[in-house]
C-alpha cells in the first residue's frame, strides 16, 4: 500500500504516468492490500473483545458494589415482624346486678420491629404498631394517651410504640455504661414473656409498668463490683406529661392551661437487676420510682378544670426463674407497693388523686402477681400456665398501656388466669385461656377518684363487679 502511494506520487510529479504497471506488480500490490485489510479486521476484532471484557468487568464490579452495599445495609438495619390475632369472649357483671356478654370480639395487632447497628457503640431499636378490632375503624377514646399509643385497640393507624438509642461507653472497663434515650422499652416487661412464649421484651416488672414512655435511662453494669453475672444499676427519667403552650384553636393534645399553671409530670426511678448466684436463667429486680405532679387528664384542654393532683411513689420487687433445674418449669413472683400523695385539688366532680374532693390524706396500696408455666411433650410443644394477682383498695400502677384490654394487673381485687399453649414452631404459638376477675374495689387502674367497695357504689356508678373471659390467641414473632 505504501509502495503504491509513493509510485503514484512520483509518476504524477514527473509527468511520466504514460507507462502501465506490469501484471505481477499489480498482483503483489493487491496481496499487500488484502494483508493490510486482514490486519485491520484482526485489530478490530481484538478491540471488540477487549470492549466486551471491559463491559463484563464493569458489570461484575457494579454487581459486587451493589452486593457489598446490600450486605452493609443488612448488617446495619434489620427488620422483624410481630403479629397477633385475638378472639375474646367476655361475660361481665356490674355492681347493680345487670350482666352483659360481649362475644366474638376479634382483633389484630401488627408490630414492625426495626434494629440498626449505627456503629459498634450506638444501636437503634424501634417498633411500629397497629392494634384494631375487626370491622371497626373507630378511634379508641384513650388511644391518644401517650402511654397507650399502639397499646389499645383503635383504628388502623400506625403508632411509634418504641424508638430508642442504646449508646455504650467503657465496654471493656471495670464498670461498662449504657445510655438508653428515646421512646423506651417499657411495655410487655417481665414476666409477660412466659405467656407470650418470647424472650424478655422490656426492662421493668410488668406489674408496675406497661405501656409506651419517653425518657432516658443510664445503666451501670456492676457485675464486677458485686461479683455476680448480669448485675445492673439503672437510673431513669421519663416524662409522663409535657405541657406545651398553644392557642386554643390549635387543639394541641397537651394544652391544659392558658396561664402556665399546669406542671409537667416527671418520673424518676432507680432499679437494680441481678441473678441468683446458682441460677443463671433468673432475674431479681428491686425498684423505686417517683411520679411528680400527676395530671388529671392529659387530653383535657379546659384551662379551668384540668389539674395537677399530687405525687406517687412506686416500689417493686420481683424474681423469676426460667427452666428451673432443667425441669421445663418457669416460675415468677412480683410485689408492688404504691403511695399516693394527693394535694387536695380535684378534677371536676371526679375527685382528686385516689381521693374524694378536698381529701389530701396519703393513700397506700399493695399488689402481688404470682405464676408459673410448664412445658411438656415432644420438644415442649405444649405448655400450661397459671397466674394469680391481687390488688388492695388503693393499689395503683403505671400499666394503663397493657396489651390486655382489661388491664388485669391493675385489679383491686382478685384475678386468675389459666391457659394452654401449642407451640407451632419457634416463631408461632396458639394459646387458649380463661381469665376470671373479681373486683372488690372500684376504679381499678385509674388515678382519679376515691376507690370504694363495689357493693357500695351499686346504685351510683356503672362499675364492674366480675369479669370472665375465654380467649383464643395466635402470635407470630419473627
């Protein structure tokens, strides 16, 4: 090819292109041209193969990057599912003698659990909840109470039941620390896990606390100090009611006064957890909490009616043992003692803190909660359990957000529950049970108003005397 170009240029420049090239010369030049074309095609094919390999390498790189990003996300963010289907049949007898049966009461509770390992020292936990009756979208009158959000059957709204950060300090030190701040793990606490067939879901005795709560808890791991495993000392702060100024036409749920005379309800607590030295699968807890400036009604916007009614002290002690001596037997016992300090203010005609209008005398109450569960059959597929709790006239707890609609552990009287469970698999169980409650005193579970013998309010209040419930529940925890 190069020779042809040079020859043509020379002939053209010398004006001597009158002589035709020989046949052999032309054949050689054609052969050279074909060889050049072949080399160009080979180079083109090689380049195409390199481009294809580059594309494959790029796709593999992108796939690997996506896979790594997915694994990183999965390592940092995990989702879990909880789902309950409940069938309740209630039989209620009132103080005035009339009876009401509410049968075929069906409800669902959906729980979306979220966990994220932000860093090695900072972890996030959350739970979104929906709890509603079948065929009903009516909002429960108390579902807007802060500690009851997602905890009582209402419409199909999704509530943030818990959302908190665990921040760990000095993990390798003599006394490791953890700060838990946000919407706390304060619902479904010990020893509710036996009846639900789950692990421990919250920090505090379910006899004393059950419901959502916003606050902060500082935990000291003092196992090295007391020379006993799983020993913790906790100091907590929570806000049961927060006052926020708002114009009357806004309808803010926390408006109770237009002149700032309604104080926040603050809660302070100290808790000690440990285990029995010879039983690693045990829990011992003692606690003290102070509830300051209890508000009569957190949803009441009537500035002249809503009041701070006084303070409350709550003491607790509990012990539970899981799988005692490998006998497939679980046992627990809880004790609670409450002391209310009314300030003589009243919420309209309802009365004051556990008191009648104008009464400022101290009110003390006590409660016990005992129970056990036994597993049997192949791989403990079957479990039977029994619980008993008793509350005195002025017993009051912070359990208004209890999952059961009758708040059994707040009973001022006697309550019995027996159940049998079939464990379908590690995630699913079905429970058939019977609850019997004999209310001896009125206003179980409520702060406002004087508690009286049920027989003495027969003609003045619509008060429960006895409640029976036969239930069937299916639970999935994944």
